[in-house]
C-alpha cells in the first residue's frame, strides 16, 4: 500500500462530497437502507443506464488504481479500498478470495469498495484492524447493499421476476 502513488481524482472527490451530504439527510435509515438509497442516488447522478454496470470500469474512469493481487493466506479477504494524504485512492482485489472465482463476485466486490471510496474516506479504518478481522458492521452492511443495488436495482429484479412468473406462481410466493 505504501508503494501506491497519490492520484488526483477530482470527479470521485466531488461525488464523494455530494454522497456524504446525501447520506446526512438519511441518517434515520438503517445502514443497508442507506446503501440502497446511495446506489440509487449515484445511478441518478451519473445518469447510468438501467442495465448492467461495469463497476471496475467506473473505478478506472475515476482514475482509481485497481490492482489485482493473489493473497492465498487471506482467502477470506476480498479486497481493500485504501486512500490517504500520500496514497491512492486504490482498490486492491484479492484474486484468491473465495468470492472471486466468478466474474460476478469480482464485480460485486468492486462495487462494494466503490461505496467505501464514496462515503467512508473521512472515517478510515486502520489496516491492522481489517487484517485482524475487526470490520465496522454498519459500513460493511451499507457497502453490501450499495453493491447489490448498484449492480442490479431491486426494481429491475422485481419487474423481471414478476414478468416471468404466472399469476398462480406469484400467489404461491406471496403465501
């Protein structure tokens, strides 16, 4: 991480300030609800298409260093978003993580780390705590919900499921 150069990311920095302001108006929500709202807000800000989203490409567009590493001894660690006054921002993806055996797992991880880069840069967690397994539950819950909603908005998923099921099947699901 020390070898990561400081990168000027004005577009990400501006969105980050706006995202933090947006979240301040949603403090009454649970963390995962904040994640859903934040992802919807970001899609609106960027005028993103309703379809598939390439979260890795979005990070690259914002000049965030994306580096893929193999950390076999840390297969439960999916990735690390890092930033600081002299380094980054960057996302380091662990290719040995169990989640990354499929491209969809990598995409979800990139979207998750994007959430941290948007709203958690002011409250950085020391690297030692991450490797020690002590992660803040609220920030992780928010980032997980953000990633899910950013990659596949619930409204699209629900509409797709509804259009493909017969009325009888929907009634059975409801019960």
